[in-house]
C-alpha cells in the first residue's frame, strides 16, 4: 500500500494530539483515491473567529494540489479541506486517463 507523509504547522493555534489525529485520519482516506505515494503539508491557523485548514498535497511528477477551508470550527475546516482535495484528486485522475487515452 502507498504511504502518505504528513507535516503539520500551526499559526496562532496549538497543535493538539486530537487535531493531528483527526487530520491524519481524514487525510489517509485520500489514499484510496490515488495509488501513488504522496506527502502533504498541513497548516492550521486561527484569526479572530476564523479557523482555517490548508493543505499542499505533493504528488508524483512534481505536481501539487492545494486546498483550504475556513469555518468557525477547526474540525469542520479539516473535513471540508479534505473533501476539496478528494475532488481535485479525482479531477486529476480523470485528466490523466483522458490524456493517456488520447496519446
């Protein structure tokens, strides 16, 4: 099975074990969408009432997918961010298959 390496950064927020565990669990769901090894930089930030989760997903062939989500709850932001990443990965896979079929 492939591996997903995660690095976490917190800006104005404490990186708790619960926060990291939730993000790790959600991000590992992405492995089922893509069959190649990936790494991701995840950034959590808080400004006033805004809780933001961002990710830069580094894929093979030096491609990067970026997604961010901002809500009043960090856990909801993580969930939304991962959903956006999954959508972009699916779009990327479809594009790869389309290009392969044309070539």
